[in-house]
DNA sequence: AGCGAGATGAGCT
DNA sequence: GCTCATCTCGCTG
C-alpha cells in the first residue's frame, strides 16, 4: 500500500490523471495518527489557462492559485461560497496550472471520525452515512481539509493517495462539470468522471456518454 | 424527491 | 456590488 509516485501526477495528461484517480485511496491521518481514508469515486479535470472554468484561465495567476503553477503531486485547496473548501490535485510540470478536483469519495477508514466532524455541520448533530463524503465540500469537512493543507506535497505524511481498487474503463461514466455555467462552451466539455452506480457520487444522473 | 433561500467570505471569471 | 468548482434546511406535493 505505497503512496502513488510523483510520476502519476506529472507524466500523463490531466484527463488521464482524472480517470486514473478513480479507485485510489485518499488518506489524511488525524492528530492521533488514526487513518481517515476514502476511495475516490468522482473527479473533474481543469485544463489550465485555456479552460474558461479554471481559476488560471487566460493566465490569471494570483496568490490564491499560485500552487497550481508549481509541479504536479501537490495539493491545491481553496475556499468557496464563504463556507466550504475544495480539494484539488495539481498535475503536470511547473508552469502548467492543470488540476483535478476531487468531488466525492466512499468512506473506508475512520468513519466514526467522519460522522463526528460532519455531524457538527448539521442542526441535529447527526449526518447520514451516505452524506458523509458525497460532495467536494462535504469530503473536506469529513477529512478536516482546509487552507493549511494548500501546497502540501502528496508524498508528505499529512495527506497522500494510495493504490486501492482497479476500475475498468467501462465502469467510468463521463459528464459535464458541475457549477461552472459561466464557462461558456467549456461548460459542455466531458471532463467529469465517476464510478457508475457508486452511491457516493454527488450527482449521478448527468451522464452524457460512457466513453471518452 | 425536488426546488428555493440563506449562510458566508474572497475575488472579480 | 455581485459571482461563485456548495450545502443544509424547510417548503411543496
């Protein structure tokens, strides 16, 4: 169960990384060293300066997205909607600000820890298991991911990815990315990937084709 | 089971 | 000022 090598993030195109991340295990140990982990079931590719949906579109390089201009194999975490964080993996080589957004995982280890953290975000203090990590904001709460992790190397001891399950190509569903209607034609591109039928996928019904 | 509003802050797409 | 790579709750039916 070793951490994924750096080449996983740097050597292939971003779509291949987004597909390849399905079935991998996201691990973020807590302060006691307990493993909190989940299998990635939904991703989106953001293709840098020529992608209207990307933060770096048209060369907008700012303090916020600076780490996306660095080498692949690091984490890009940003704050959105005044309340939520989003976890991304930086891909490719320095100067090419491509990322893959991790949109959903299936809980594997540390599930009780996730229940406590997610319960704090609800009025009742309770969170159904199917809602623990079934969205980009939810999984950041369940894994305690915030801006402190921005820029962290994925081969550090704070957050990493491991091999876990292999996913056949025909299990991968493809669709439009979520929440980027402002991106014009790029909003239609088939850059969202998920494991068909997995109950932790955030919006399963938007499949536009089974193959790329 | 599906919508609309509200929460909340950072960057202007 | 307004727009978000969102989520929860409360209303409808």
